[in-house]
């Protein structure tokens, strides 16, 4: 496996959140911390330990490396739970449960990797949102699977093009750690003057 050609799952999440953020991080190597990034890292400290654990009748595999040779994606999934011979990928997120498509793409991408590696069909996964202290069940429907594969392809194609324009989503821009690098307001303002 030549990892240089594989899109990391975390960047699939970034692509759906904002194509410009994805490009800045993945293609240009730009990174910055803000309170959201730091808090997320702090909350992950207890789950970032690789290993296998048993909780009741559930086997939990933490920090699992997954990849798909077909889709050319890879990454580490926070956990995979095995119950009744069923695999359930699990991601932990800092924020609030709100049907975030970017989180669904990342989780679905991990499931597609697991399916390829194990030969098993994975029907759903879960995302634990720290703010709500609850899990959201994500069904891996045909629609989500197709949209995830299309996003993977679109992200890879974007790497062959110029940097995407800023998105028109003030809340995402406000909460983005790369706001000071991306300069969405300034770029938009300059484009109006041209």
C-alpha cells in the first residue's frame, strides 16, 4: 500500500465541512489550533489508547487503522465495537449532535474500509457527541454510501485544481481554526472589487 495516494478519513471530514479548509490543510499543510481543536484533543485523550477491551458482551477495539485499496482512503477510527458478531464503527466528537454530514462521511468511509478488510456488511455506526453525552446512530444507506464515495472522488479531484473559494457559511467560518489563514471575508471582499 502506497500511503501517499490514500486520502485520510479525517480529511474526508474536512472536505465536507469546507473544501477550502480541506485544501489548506491537506494540500498546503496549513494547521492552526483554536478552542474547538484544543478541547477536542483534550476530550480524546482517554480514547486515544490502542487496544482491545471487553465491556459486558461487547468487544471494543480502540484506535483501529483501516484502509480501502478500492477507494484509496485510510485512517484511524476511534473504536470498533463487536456485538453479536456485528461490527459497529464508533467516532467520538467534541460538538453537539446535529446530523453533521461531514461526520457521517468520515464514519461511512471507515465502514467501507472495514467492509473491504473483513468481508462483512456493516449496516450502521455511531458517533458519540460529547456536548450531548449521547450517541447518534448513523445508518449506512445506499444514499450515504454513494455520497461518501462521490465526496472521496471530488476531494481527490480538487487537489488538481486551484484553491477553492471560501464557502458562504458564516457559522462554519466563525468556528474554523483556519479562519486567520483562509481569510474568507477578505477574499470575498477582494473578489467583489475585481
